[in-house]
C-alpha cells in the first residue's frame, strides 16, 4: 500500500447550539411558542450510528499514509457528502490514486467520472441489490478485489477517528455557535489548528494523535 496514494472522506454530524427545531415545524416555518435561541439555519440528517441529528455537518479528508488531517470544513448537515467529496478532491487529483468513502458514494456515475476526469479510483461499499446493470456489475467487481476491500477497511481507522479527534479536542458534541456563516469559519479554524499541530508533531517524530495539550495550550 505504500506506493498507492490513498485518502478517505467522511462527514460528521454536529448537534446545533440551542433547542431542536423539529423537521415538520421547520419545513412549515413554524417556531413553537416559547422556543428561544434556536439555530434557524441548522438542518436535519440521519446516520445509522447517531440517528437523526439537527445541526451542522463537518467534512474531512485524511491520507492513509500519513496520520495528519488533510481537510476539515463545514457543510450543511443535510448536504450530500458524495457531492462535497467531488468538490474537495479537485485540487488533489494529481496526488491521489484512490479515494475511499462509505456507501453514500456508491454511485456508478461518480465512480466513472472520478476515473475519467481525475484518474482517481473510488473505493466504496455497493449495495448487493443494486447490481441490475452492466455498469453496476463492473463497479461491484472492482470493489470486490482484495486490494480494494483492504483500502475500504482502512478508512474505518483513518478518517473516522480523525473526525473524532477534532470533536474530542474542541468538545464539539454540540456546536459552539449558531448559523451557517459562524460555524463555517469556526470549523475552518479548528481544522487549521489541528493541521498545524499535527504537522509539527509529524516533523518531530511525535504522535499526531496525542496533540490535545499542545492545541489547547
């Protein structure tokens, strides 16, 4: 794997500051009487691990070779992370051979266009029931190769814990601020701070995971 340039992408859901604005009422623009301090710009999203979360999303990229955060940015909680992955990987298209992402990236068109336009191989999880076309069957066969299965397994201990590291250091179980604009710059600052301290640790031969004390001062 050392010669293969591999990165993984992931989205994390962060609960909004303040009370929850239930989806049916939000869709109708109805704020219940007495509900104060609500984040009107937060959105709903669901994951298998966390269930439904009202808040803001954070998107990250991490290299499989070097345990350093490559990207940590705000995104709408309800936004499509596969589309965000497409946008965020443009600037690294000449440095990356494989990009791994969960089943939300299991789209045959995305698989094809990453290969055609960027010479990048998408590694994801394909649902077994979606094998009706020749294109899908070809994609599933590609993902089933032992080397590609190994890359997909790696993402579980490369990018997902990196999101958790940011969350732990900054106690990001709940957003610090309300609104898209506020969280956008705050998440960017968090990501940059982690990157700076991880790079310093990497150059000094120290663990890039054990940096909480350095980050917080």
